[in-house]
C-alpha cells in the first residue's frame, strides 16, 4: 500500500527513492508509468494525467526489470527497435551507442548473442542504455546499481552526472552512498508513507545510515 | 534416506499460482485423451474386420502387423518432435545429498507415464485380447506382446536420448516425419514396396524369439546409455548454452511504408522464429499442408462438411495456433511495450497483418488441391476469406478477455500454457458458424453457402482498420488486469 498525499518532482531534478523492501518504491514507479492504477488520486506529468493518455510516453522512458527487455533480440536489434520508435535511424543509434562503449566494457555489442543469453549484469547494462535512447526528458530507473560490477557502477554514476540538466531522472536504490552521491533530492519511503524528503547535503548519507541502522 | 521426489513434483503442481487453470487443462486433456483412447480401442477391436475389408486377399494379422510397425515409426518421429521429457526439474536437487543416479533413474522412469506410451497400448491390447489370444499360438502371443511393448519402450528411450543429449533443431527433427509420410504415400500408391518388407519383418518376429526381443533389448541398452550419458552432462551450470543468432534482414522498404506497424511486424517475425513454441507452430502448419494428401482419392473429400473444416484449418492453422495467444506471446516484455511509445492499436494491426499474411501464404501453397479437386475450390477460397475477415478478430477479442503469461521458449506440443476454458467456448462457435451457414444455405445451391461465407469474410477483411480500432478500445478498458496477469509467472 502506497499512501502519498502529494509529491512534486520539478523538471530537471535528480530524484532518489530509498526504503526497505516493501516500502513501495517499485509500486511508486509502476504508478508513474501507468502500469498499475491508483486506488485514489492521480498522477500528473507536465500537468496532464498519465492514466488513459499517451503523451507522456513521448518523453518518458524506464527500466524497472527484465520485462523491459525483449530477450529474443540481440542488444543491437533491441537498441535499433527502440530507435525506430523515436524515429532514430540506425546510424544515429550506432553513433549514440559509441559513447557508451566504456560502459559496455566490450561485453555487450557485437557479441552475436540474444539478450536472454547474457548475464544478469550485462542485461542490466542493456536495459539502462536502452532507457537513454530517444532523448527522454524523464528517465525512471529501478535499482540501477543492483547486479552491476563496481567499475560499471562508477561509470554509470558518471553517465547520470553528465546528463544535461534539463533531464529529470528518478532512481531507486538500496545503495545509500551511490544514491546520495548522484541525487539532489532523496525521498525515504517506509511502509508506503513518505518518512523523509531531503535536499541532499554532505550530511545526508550519515542521516540515512542512522535512520536505517534503526 | 528416502527422498519423496514424486511428492515434491505434486506439491509444485498444487502450489502453482495457475492451479485452477492447470486443473481445467488437465480435465480437458484427460477428456481428450479418453476420447482418443476410445477411438483407438474401437479401431483395435475392428482391426481384423477393417483389414479384411481393405485387403481381401492378404492375411489380416500379417497385414496389421506390418501397418503397426509403420505406425510405431510414425510414433517415434512424432515423439522426437513433440514429446516433452521435463518431468522434474532436477537442478535444485543437485546441491542436496541425493545421489545423481537416483535423480536420473527417476527422470527415466517418470518418462514412461507419458501420453505417448499409453496410446499405443490402447491400440495393441484390445486386439491382443480379442484376436491374438484366442486364435494364435502361445509363442505367437508372447512374441507379439514382447515385440510391440519393446517397441514402445525403445521409442520412448530413443526419443528421450534425442531430447536430452542431442538437442535437435526442429527443422531436422521434422524431416523424418515428412519423409515417412512421403514413403507411406509412395508405398500406398504402389510406387515403392515397403509394406511387404515390414510384413516379412513382422512374420519373422512372430517365428523367432530373438528377433521379437530386439526392441526390448534395445530399450534396456538405451536406458543404461541414458543413465551413463546424463550422469556426465547434468551439472548445476550449463556451459556454452548460447544459442546461435539467426540473422534476419527484414525488408525495410515494404515495412517502412507501414510506419510503427511495420517495425512491430519485423520484431514479431523475429519473435516467432526465435522462440521454441512459436517456431514449432510453423512446423505444425507445414504438416497441415500435407494433411490432405492422406485423403487423396478418398470419398470423404466429396463430403461437403469435411471440405468446410479442411479449408478452415488448412488456411488458418497458423492464425489459430498463434492468434489464440495473441498478446500472451508478448507477455514477458509487455511492461516495456506498455510504457513505450507503442500504441496498442499498432500492435493489433501488426498482429493482424502477420496472421492474415500466414493465411495468404497457406492459401496459395495449398491452392493446387483446388486444381486437383475442383469441387473443393469454393470452400478453399471462402474459408480463407472467413479466416482473414472473421477468425482473426475473434482471436483479438479473446485476447482482451483472456490473457495469461506464457513462456514462449517452451515447446508447443502438449503445452497448454495460456489456454483456458474461454478458448473452447469461443473457438467452438467460430468453427461451427461456417458449417452451420453451409447446412442452412446449401438448399439454395451447392455454392451459395460459400458465397455467403466468403462474402462475410471479404467484408471483414476490407474493414480491418475500423474493426481493429474497435477491438483496441475494448482492450484499453482491460489494460490493468491484463498487465497484472502478464506479470504472474505460473
């Protein structure tokens, strides 16, 4: 059960969501993406309801779990498919992927393998980069650091930090140090309720650690 | 220590989230099995009579003996294509202190309970009790039983080895079936003579015990071989299990004109080819193309009701098999489609073009039957139109009300994942309507019913854009239940 009276996320914010299992992080993201309906209230994106509308899909992308991958495609085919949805031709997608070569670390592109045959970590890399195609204004990522190796986690933080300031990124994570490092604002959920809403400062990490230590 | 493997298997079944669905499927399957068994028992009891009728000069027992060998070979190839040997997922037990041999013994033994082993018994035993026991010598009876039961076991374990050890591509596995059908037809027409050879083989088996025992010995040898070979290959982690990628160049000029729909069609074609279950549907369609060859020259071809059903299934078999699961094929990645800029209407349109396309291809490939049997041609054309202008919409309607998650990487045979009771309630009238129209309008002239069925289909096909638009609306109201059903793994 998620019970949020009101929560506004301004454009361009790097927004983090933390909380223990069952706090409602994934539920919150699923609501934003209209995957489940709210029992009461509504979700507005750019002032327009998300439910029964299609407009928000033009500028919103997400990677929550493996159901956002098409596992029978190769990574390249998957990226081209996403590109097609936004009118990006193959050359454009190719050039776009070029900048993420270090992130992929030679383990993803040109492997001639279906996504279903990749390891969990590499599948995650594919899904995350897939969410950047199409110049989205809002990017929603559930647990992006889980399953990534340490090097890739650090590279991923850099990718988020280097995004244009106009993009709104919503991230949930159990990794308190990563999330305090990249997010400007952190909301702490507990059993479906907002416990804290913090503008990140150097003391935030300690504050969160104290909270979770109980 | 005793490990109750059978009990765990039972628990995994009872505690599955899709239990009611599984119960319904099992009941339907059992009913279907009983129906089939009843047919086989009937055939078995009348076998001698049928043989006498068909081959008045030959000895019915020998004739039947040869035919049974044919049937058992067909059974073997069908098993290789379709029999599932999953039984128990033994991986979770590999870490526990259970001897590996015990697990493999269990796998090998539990494979005997398959439907494919029961069916031959239904055809063998009634004949054996009614005709063999009273009329033949004891030696003959013993040899007969040993030979055919041995054959069943041999088939079972050979199919088991092929499934577990060789991982044949269905393309290759389907070849023997087609070859066997070709041999049978050639034999039947008298171009080659295989049946005399099989009959001699049968007679020799009835005379010499060692010959009759060969299949049984082979089955034992295969059992031991499987035991040894599986012990070597069953480990916790599969090494090098990567499937080679099939490159597919989708003609972009053609699909480019369709915009998003074209992109989705390209993707869907990849999906069909690269998932085991959908790919086996292509082979089923291929077998269906050959099906009428069996009835060549048979008076049943003249029976109009038969023509209706034949044409319905021959042009629409793929659309039926693939279309009845419509969106369930996309269930593993449906959250992705639902949150991206993909309109559900475009998805349905892509599905329509693929299903209708399959009907067009099957229609054209089987058109020569219409040249040979000109009385069949009107049915062929009319039911093709009925499929593209009516059946497909029924499948879409079904998808809006009945969507279940499926795992498309499992094989198609005996796989009823995603199929529910609703399918039967909706598909039976779908098949009944053209037959009913035929019965009602045949009095106005032999081709009038086909004009009506074809006209209905033609109208439906012409208005596909607006019909799909309406179906989409229906689906949009059911979006959340479907999304949540697609997230439930059974």
